[in-house]
């Protein structure tokens, strides 16, 4: 995909930089060569990295893919939950 076809606030599947598996998440920012994704679903092997990054990852435009509503990419329920620590 490219900068023009990606829509802010929409969910996509992507292969983030530095992670082993693809994630599902919402695009929260578009930069010159990449996007910032707020992770919703991820594979357990990337759990620690996602927690360290507070659920935000970066992916190149070429590694972002459309998420079909009928598509079932993950058979597990690892969901990143944003929490507020006081």
C-alpha cells in the first residue's frame, strides 16, 4: 500500500519493524515512509516488544495490508489493552 491509500483510523494488518509476526491495529499517524499503528491483536511471541512500545508500532507502507471483514488471521485472543497507571 502507499500513503494515499491508507486511511487514518482504519484497521489494517501489518508487519511492524522489529516484530516477528504480523499485527492487527488502527493507523494513528502517517509519516513519510511509514505508519504508526495502535496494536489491537498480536501473536504471543511479540508480547514483550509490544508492551515495551506501549502498544504502538511502526510499519513501512509496503508492509501494510487491507483487513477483510471476513478474514480470520489470528486464532488466538491476545489483545493489547491500554491501561492508565496512577
